[in-house]
C-alpha cells in the first residue's frame, strides 16, 4: 500500500494501530525512521466493534469515524490534501501519472474530490500482463496480477472515497465529507471515472450476478512499483514473512 501510494503522490502516512504483529511493527518503524510515517496507538475508552456490525453498546468499526476526524484535524495547517482510503484501496488516475497531475487537470480551485469505487477481485485468476510476473509474485504484489474487476461501479456515497483539503472539513465521513466549513469552494466534486477510479481489492463478495472486465491501467505504474518493491524487500530482508507484506506495501 505504501509504495504504490508514494508513486501516486503521497509523501506522509498516518496509521492508527489497534493491534498488529511484530513484523508489521518493524515495517512501520522503517517508514517512521524515513520520516514519512507516523503511528498512533488507537485505544479508545469505549467498546468498539471489530466487524462491520456493532452491538448497541459499541461504536462503529474500531471507531473509524473518530479516526478520520482525528486525521483531518491533525493535518489542518500542515497538509495540502488528505487522501482517505483503506489499505486495500487505491485512487488511481486514469489519464495522468499521479494525483497532482490529475487534480491540476480538473476544474480549478476545487478542494474536495470524490471517487467512485469498483471491486478488483483477488479470488479471480491472475492476469498475464506486460509486467514481470516472476517479480510480482516474488514481491507478493496484488495490484499487478489482479487486473480483473467487476464492470459495475458503486454509486457515490456507497464505498466512495475522497481527496480533500483538510481546512474544508468540519465533520469527516467514511465515504464522503459529512459537513464542510465555510471556506470558499469547499463542496463535493465527483471525479469522472475516466479521470480517476477507486480500485478496491477484495476476495469473494456476495453478488447475485457480476460481469468481469480486464482493466490494465495499473500497468502504467509497473516498472516503478517493482523497482520500489525490490528496494524495500532488500532493505527489509530481516523482517519475517509470517504475515504477507501486501497489506502494507503493494
């Protein structure tokens, strides 16, 4: 997750840690030592649900909404944009090389950009693309071989994610900003799927009927991604591989 997002334009990461494994700690410490990551130990004085469904005395999914708002307010005055996406999601520019180029090509002076989502299915067969399949497998990349996705897109506000200037946010939501400040131009702008799409990498999900298509856009980033992964795997060769690094690196 980290290396692909660095290619796309992220220069700082904030992780909220409810619990993790020792090798994940070592991985995160590596990025903290580089000065591009911060880990916040996330232990709320409330009961939290660890699944999508909560009991009456629990707050939703590890306190996810509180996480988002904490992140937004921490970044006011220090970050130009905050990107809200999960570790298995990537906002992929469809016509540009990175987020900045994509945003610069959108209508000027806007400050909040929403992206529709679709599932790239991890349970479907790998695609033999133009990338080096041996290296992709060696470095446990998910994004390169898993290019088969569902043709359907989720509507806005259902699984969408966003890039926003933090000074615009009064109340952050999971899929959209719930309430904006009164700063000028702070309002939703839906990015056309021809310009940007949220890739969500998921295994089997309940569907009545789905149709598949092969989406090769990720191959535009293949050379730099494999180069970065090779470098990181060399630097982190001392980190045990008992838990796949795909959750944090690719």
